[in-house]
C-alpha cells in the first residue's frame, strides 16, 4: 500500500480527477478499498474517462485501479 486510505486521500483524489478532466465527469465518486481504487461517474467521451484514470495514477501509480465511469 502506497498511502493510507483516508477520507483526506479520497477528497484529494476526487479533486485531482475533477481538475484533470475539467469537471467533465458527472456524479464523480472515488471509492478507496484496501487493494484498489474504483472510479465511478458519467461522461461524454472516452478521452475524459482516460483523463480521470491518469489523475488517479499521478497520485497512486502502483495501486490497482478499476475505472467504471460510464461513457454516454
């Protein structure tokens, strides 16, 4: 585990993803679990979905990531 899974880390990740995507993920939720991070929300493009993923990777490069953001 790279960092402890705290509410502050969750808030920091949500902020990083929001900034990285230009706030183009609606209903963004970042779920922290002991072995992974799960991204949830809605967006209009796969590019924005990928940007969200990169936002998490910048902070937790070695953590397992599940990106279930829905592209409409």
